[in-house]
C-alpha cells in the first residue's frame, strides 16, 4: 500500500510536472491504490496496464518520484522509540 506521504505528494508532483487534471487524477489513483502482490506487480506495470507510456519524459519522472516516496514515513521524525542522548538541548 502506498505511504500517506506518497498519497499527498504524488499529486502535487504531478501538478508541478504539468499534467492536466484528468491525467493527474488517473495517475494519482494508480499510486493511491498500488499494493505489492508479487514480483511482477510493480508500480510501473500498473502504469503500463493503465495505458501510460512509462518512457514518456514526464510520466517517467512522475513514476520515479512516486516510487521514491513509497517508503517514506508520514513523519520523518518517527523513530522506534528509546532515548536520544545529546550534549546540548534540542
């Protein structure tokens, strides 16, 4: 399943890349619904199945951005717990 940050940032990235509203809506739905099911199930395969040319410059860049965001946690400050010891006050 895509990360919450990907669901927010991918549409913004697509808008910055200049996709029209209809195309951006289709792309965003693919990212928001993508869930790994097996070795041949990739986000680029989902894009191809939906009829997008993943070699098109803007589509390829959008795909690259979204793939990089997939595993980013909602809050970059998240950690597994514990203590942080510093010499100075945060």
